[in-house]
C-alpha cells in the first residue's frame, strides 16, 4: 500500500469513527428527549402544567430548529471549503449569530406578552421570556458545532452534543422536580442551553484566539444567501411538525369561551387539552424518529447519481429507500394505532388516556410526514430544493387552516384532540402526495405500488391483532405491540413482499458495520 493509500485509509477510518460518534450522540439525544417527555407530566403534576410547558416549548423549538440547521450547515460548509481560514470563519460565524440570535431572542422576549395574549393565556408570557435565552444560546452554540463539523472534528462535536443532552435533561426535570412548575422546567432548559454555550466557547477558545494560514472571510451577502433557503425550508418543515399545538392553544380557548367559560378557565381548559395532545404527539413521533437517518443516507447517494447522470441508479435508490421506509414506518405505526390506549398507559397517568384516539390518527400523519421528508430530501439532493420548500409551505398552510376550522367545529373535550390530529394528518398526507408527484415527475419512480398494497394489507392485520389483544395493563400493552409487529412481518412474508434476499441484504449491511 502506498503512503497516499495509507493516508486515505486512515482518513476513512477517522471519518467512520467520527460519524459513529455523531450517530451515537443523536441516539442519546433522542432517548433523553423521550425521557423528558415521559417523566415531565408526572413531575409537573397536571396536564394543564404540562400543556402550558408544551405550548411554550413548541414555539421556541421552531426557532431553535431553524437556527440549528441553517447555522451548522453554513459554518460547516465555509470552513470545509477553506479550513486554513477556520479561525477567522468561526469568528465571523459567531458575529453573525450574535446579531441574529440577539435579534430573534430579543424579538421573542418583547413579543412574549402580545403572543400570550393572542394565544389567550397570559401565563405563557414568562415562559416565553425565559425561552428567549434558549434561542440566543442555541445561536452561538450552533456556530461552534458548525466549525467542528467543517473541520471533521466529529468526536468533539459528539461529546458536546451528549453533554448538552445531559445538561438539558437534568435542567428541565430538575426545575420541575423542585416544584417550580412549567416555568421551572423552562428555566432549567434555559440554564442548560446557557451552560453548553459557555462550555462550547471554552472548547474552541484556542481556535478563537488563533490566526489561520490566512484571514479569509466570506462576503456577508454570500453567507446570508446560502442560509436563507435553509431558513425557509426549515421554517415550513418545523411549522408542519409543531404548529398544531399553537393553533390548538388558541382555538380551544376560544371554543371554551364560546360555550360561556371565563378567559382564565378557558386558558386552563386549553392547556389541559394541549397536555393530552402533546403526550399523544410524543408517541406519534416515534416512527418518524426511527426513519430520520434515511435522509442522511439518501442525500449523498442521489446527489452523486444525479451529478454522474446515472438516472437508473438514482431510480433504484429512490425505490429502495421509499419501500424500506414505508415498511419500517408501518411496522411501528399500525400496532401503535391498534393499541393506542395501551401505549398511552405505558408511560402516562390514567387521565392521559384522553389522548389515545388522537394518537391512533396522528401516528399515520407522522408516517406521511416522514415519507414527505425523505421525498423532499430526494428533490433537494437532485437540485430542486425550491420545490421541496414550496410543498412544505403549502402543507403548513393546510395544517394551520384545517386545525383552526376542525377544532372550532368540534365538541369540547376529546373531540378537539381528534380534530387536531385529523387536521395535521390531512396536511402531512397532502405534503407526501405532492412530494411523491414531484419525485415521480422528475425520476419516473416513487413508491412501488405493489409494495404499498402489500404493506397496507400487512398493516391492517397488525392493527387488528394489536387491537384485539387485551392491553389494559402496561405489560399487556407491550404484548399487544409485539404481537402486532410480529403479525406485520409475518404478513409481509406471506404476501412475498419480504423474501430471503431482503434478509441477506440486511445481514450484509450489518456485517459491514
């Protein structure tokens, strides 16, 4: 082996270890996030307090996700292009984020009162003001992570992410456990975000004070031009995923007032219903979280095939990725829908079973959303990001409008939860169909029709078995889920959707890991 080959092999091994570390950090992040969502309702003591926290969190999360994605990608891109100027680019990124984060955080702080009034609950205002600190800290932290990513310091990036996950879990649950309610949980989140911001700056302190091989800068116009489309897409995408909570908070309060409730009582009712809905949402997100890694695999594969003019290769990748994603999503979603009340019983107090009917609908909405995200990744990686963003924008409008009208037309109580789940599922389904049409128009392929039919038949069988198995205890709920999953897989073999070659392929992939 030549020295060049040896260096290349060493670089590949380092990249593999780094990517494995990042994947581990993401898994840890997801597990701690679910730990928070499952433990917090018990610590807060009431669905009302949990709903109040969820309403504030969903608002700030949309801002955070936009900042994180756009900032990490932009800083990473420019540092990777000119690593010799990484100290100067990091400083430039931090200055941009200082201004941007300060603007967004300041705007949220000042708008907290009017936004709380608009959502018909003044108790939201202090939570939103505290959450402004989270927005500012995320802006700075994302710039540091982007610099580490651009320099391929993946293990340091993973260590920071895991540290933050730990701090966030301890801060949120600790603030709630101390008896300070939703405000305490949000203050714990803000403290954790501030802490990781300071830790990250210490990690790159030497880099901040260093001078690179040259002090190159990226023109601000180019920097913002690269970030703007990412901001737009992430804003629409995260809006589709989370804005139903905001619409519900306002719509339920106004529905209650229409039925004669005072403003304070209407706010309490709305927070309680949001708490039930957020609990259902937590489980509905599971299939989406499981399949999200597919986007990181399919993006470079489609990009490479498109650049090489390999249309057949791109089509094979799309068909395989969409088929695999559909089957994995349905294998989880259909048993969960069939035993929805048992699923809620596994983690939440009995009163949260009110969210079970919504879970049975919303989980399929998240299946459609996950397929949309994968299809949007195909479009973006093949040079059509504007199309993906336009479909997401359309879906966002549908989700907002449908939630408003469906909830306002519903009966107070559990009816509003079903209405919200139905409205959100409508929006995500239309997004999936729109993205599917766009992908098919571009590549003449999407989901194999036979796989869709067989997957739905297997899903119906899994739903029926999970629903039929008694699941009135936590243990039996787990049994029902397992029985539904096994039924799904068996049905795929019986319909010959799954064959021995699929198992051999999976085994080969796992052995290469």
